[in-house]
């Protein structure tokens, strides 16, 4: 299968204030929990850029999108509920209308890069 991939990159250079509700970090409401439950959640992350990738399978016409978000933090921000809406807003500001934007699977996350599934309207 030969996929066609189109990449569109947007510089952001802004802070995203986190909700601090990631399942993988120690969040403010966890202050009374003892033991290792993950690193402390940052209050915000600096988002350098977003790269929107469009994947198309010419054999069946299937199309799907991912956003690669370059940031300055840990992968454990995965599931923080502020990231998807922030990325969606930045895509909208750059003329990309979306129906859905949220983290993809955990294995796609890395320090400094968040991977989000995107559905374009």
C-alpha cells in the first residue's frame, strides 16, 4: 500500500495552559495521595508548531489526519483535556475547520511531541 502524505506546518509559539487533569501526571487534586503516580503536571506547555498530516490511500480513497504538536514538555501530558481544544483553535486560526481534535493512542506520544487525531469538516 502506497500512502500519499501531505504535510502542512504552522508556527504557533504560544503557551497552552493545561487543565492539569492528565491520567499520567500528578495533578493538583492528587496532593494527598502518597506514592509514585507520575511526574508533576506542568501548568502550561510552550507549543512551537503544529504539523497537520493528511494521509490518503489511493487504492480505496480513505483519508485521515494527524496533528504533530511540537512542545517543550513531557509525554505524560497525554489526556490533558486542554490540549485538543488548543490545537483545534490554532488549526481554525489557520483556516483548517475541524470536527474533532484529540489525542491519538498513548504509544504515539513522546517527550516534546504530542500526536492528535483530527477530523476535518
